[in-house]
């Protein structure tokens, strides 16, 4: 188990203030950007470890986002399976295809608050494979990418 703080904001100033108030060493700092401005700021901020992708932000995941992550040297997007219900499976489909095509680090998390909400790793890999994502990539999104993020945080 690893502690995490999730902040959100619509502007870069809101995100920066929230990060300054919440920042602690050894804790995953996640951001829920509510606009393109907040997303781009989060993508270059060394204080941010993970950017939470939700319905409104998904459309901004593009080549510019990939370029920002690459220039920064690291970072990851996160997609919570707990928030996927009904028609929102299209969010998983779209984000996974964009992340695969742009070679972005993606963390797929159960984001469970109880044991009943946990997703089996094989179920996640199977679901992503049914979307056309190679199984090696799906496995990395639930194993090596989260480990990579943790190594960067604890280094």
C-alpha cells in the first residue's frame, strides 16, 4: 500500500496551489485536471507523478501530451476502472488506444474501496486485449508502469 494525494484544478494556478498545500515526500501526487491548461501544467510539473484521465480530459491526450512527458523524462496517466460504468467503457477504449499509439505510460487501477471492487489482473488484461491492445502492453500497465512510478517517487 502506498499513500497518495489527489488534487484537482481547472487552471494551472489552482493545480499549483493544491500541490503546494498537499506535497509530501514519498507520497504519490495525482492530479485530476479539469481543463487543457491544468493538464498541460500537470504534464510538465516535477511535483506530479500521475495524471488522472477522466471523460472531459480524454480528448486532450495527444501528440503534444506525449511530447511534454518525453521532454520531462517521465510521468504517467492513470485510468480508474472504478469509474467505468455502462457507456464509459468507451473512455477505457479511447484512452488505452491513445496511450498505446503515443507510447505513453498508463496505469490501470482498480481504485477499489473494498475487496469486492477489486479487478483481477487477468480480467483487466482480457478486457484490454478485447479492445485490440497487445497483451504485453496491458500487462505493463498493471505491473511495470506502476512499479516505475513508485521507483521514481521513492528515489
